[in-house]
């Protein structure tokens, strides 16, 4: 593992710089009241049920909430102490603000531990703190990955210092807590720790068995690396207990979907402006390509192996794991991030050349940060409009929401798919956007009167029936939702539809193309859809 030999630190290698860029990374999230991340409002609805179901028994008529040991509890556990202090919305916002900051510190800390100094090229990886999985609002996953990066840096540091007994003592509970946060983070930490330990053991054995064949050295290193990673293995028992219960649902499927695997790589920085986001990804690949062709830059064996292991996992991961979609997509940005921080200057690179790279890397980070900030300010306006409609509704209302989507996967979409979750979070009202997958999270929906309109994805509607999706056309949804089960209908940027379909609904609020209706029970409804 190559480490710097000089004591002088350049501006991009100081603790002050790391602290400043970590703080700067939270700027896009400072203004929005609700972080405009696709799934997050839906999660916030679940957090409200978690906190309030004991004092509001009517919630039990709609939802079943049970604490259980699952590998998907990161934010769910943190809001227990934080919500009473800050309130639920601010607590969630603070947690989400911490994720990009922890991602930045984790990447830079890893680079420092492996290279001895933070290489200027590592700054190009920082925009991946706002990668597509984070934009999607995978809250527990994003938190677990940010923690996994910092834990991996700590793992490498303790190994470098030879404090293996201390590492064992600390990482047994740390790995269990990381698994509780999200299984994915624990799995990635295991892959990274094994790759780093493999290089360390090989380097140790290389001197001891200099006369032995290379294969013998690697075989011995693999065995020793596996033994040293045993402190990370305890969550495997928890994993077996979790996934072997009768209550667990969800399929694992869609293996080796090469088209989408290529798409996920081009989308690692997907936010709002397609040209800007793809151009930014192109910059990352130019930096990676320069590491191959430029004689003044090289790849670290340690982090290159980590990136290679992540690539293999990425290839082998299906798109859906235990019913949870986008499993492989979530890994793509971290795979690229490790490839970038694996780069370091050779001795032939001058201080001026390194400084130029640092300025370019920091400028890239600043430009992406500014773009994300502007994007979030625009999204925040649509969230404010939705919140204004929510605040007009009474508590305990039963609301069926229909959010318009096109069959085509537009690069920038509204991020309003789970805004109905704020009905539950703010008004303790029924929202039909909640996920209901036993064993996947703590809450499931149980509102039989709603029939096929009780949970996700019943809140998403399109103009026509979309191939490969469970979304209803808006005409089908408006015609067949059970009127007796709901008090209000909330249309959020719906596709065009025949006004005759809402003949028994009374308009009470309109904001542009969105509208809120009250179900008029004096008008005979159309027959309800049976499922």
C-alpha cells in the first residue's frame, strides 16, 4: 500500500479542506423543507405511523406496524430519539443532510489511508455523494453506504497500524449495527474489507515466502484474508433468521439485464438536466481513462481490487432482490467512486500538475453542487404546492391519490410519486402510496375496503396502460376506485381524462393541473373494480 513520504500537506489534503467540502455538500438540502428525494415522503409517512400509532388507534384500521429484526432500519431507528427533540420533519432532514457529508468524508478518508495523502484526482469522486440512488430517496441504503465508507476507512487504518485485536473487538458490533441500518451497506463493507485484507496479507506473505510460487502466495493470502474478516460475519446469522421466516415475501429476479446495467452507469449522476448529467459522467470516465494512458498517474492495487470486486458484484446482482428493485443500480456509483479514488500521482507529476488537477476536481464538485442546489430549489416549489393542498385536509381523512407519470422514463420527473405520504405524516390521514411488502419493512397496509387502491403503486397513473408496469391508466383509476372507502381524491399532475369520470366528485382546490376533490356520496358511483 503506497503512502506519502513527505510531511508537507497541500491545501486539498488538509483536515480543514475535508471539513469544508463535507459541510459544502449539504448546501442543496439546506433550503427545501422536505428533501425532494423520490421515495422519502413515503418513508416519512411510515415514520409518523411508527411514532403515532400508539396514541392514534384509527391508524391501526389502515396499517399494521410491528417492530422486528430486519436489515433495513437505519433512519427508522434514528428518528426514535431525534423526532422528540427536533420534530419528525427536521429530524429526517438532518439525517438526510448528514448522508452526503458522510459520503464525502468516507471517500476522502479511504483515499488518505490507502495513498498516505489525498490525491488530487480523488476530488472528482465527490459529486457522487448525490448519486442517483440518493436522488431516489433510498434513505436507509444511502445512510448505510455512507457509514460503510467511513467504517472501511477505519478498517484499513487499524490494519495498517497493526491493531487487529482492537479491530476485531470494534467491528463485531459495528458490522451488526451496519446490517441493521441496511443489509446492502454491510455486504459492501464485507467485500471492501476482504479486498483490502487480501492485498495486505499478500504483501505480508510476499516477503515471508519470496521463493514460493505466486499462486501459493495468493492462496495463502485469500485464506488469511477470509479469517481476518470473520468479525464481520455475525450478521449472516441475523440475515438467515430474517429471510427464513414465513412472513417474508419478495422475489429475486431479472438477472444479467445488460441493457439496464449499462443504463445505470450512465445515470449515476442523474438529476434534472440530461445533457449536464451525462456530460458530468463523461468527465468521470475521462479521468479514469487518463489513469490508463497518462504516465504521471497510476492506479492503486488496493483500491483497484476493491473497484474490481464491486464490478463483479454489480455484474452478478439481479435488478430485484427479495422484492426490492434497483439492487444493481444502487451499487453503480460506488463502483465508479472506488475506481476514481484508486488513482494517484506518480513521482513524475509536478506539484503544479497536481494542483491543477485539484483545482479541476474541486471545480467539478462545485459545479455539480451548484446544479443540484438549483435543481432542488425548483423541486421544492412543487413540494410547497403539494403541502399547501395537504394542509387544507382534516385529520383522519381517507385520501386516494393519483400521481401522473408517463410510460416513458423521462430523465427528469416530478419526484411527487410519494408526496401522498405527507398526508399520513402531516395529517394522520390514509395515503395509498405506502409500500406493503411483509418482511421488507416494519409496516404493511391492511385496508380491505380500498381493495386494489390501498398501497403502492396504486397512486401512480398514466395516460395508457404501460408495458411492464402495474400502473393503471387514469381513466381506469377514476372509474373504478371504491368511493365508499375514501373521503377525498387528490390528482397530482394527472394525464388528461374525461371529466365525466369525476361527476360524483366535488372540487375543493385546484393548483395548476393538480386538484383536490371531495367524494360526493349523494351521487350514485360507477361499479367498483374487483381484484
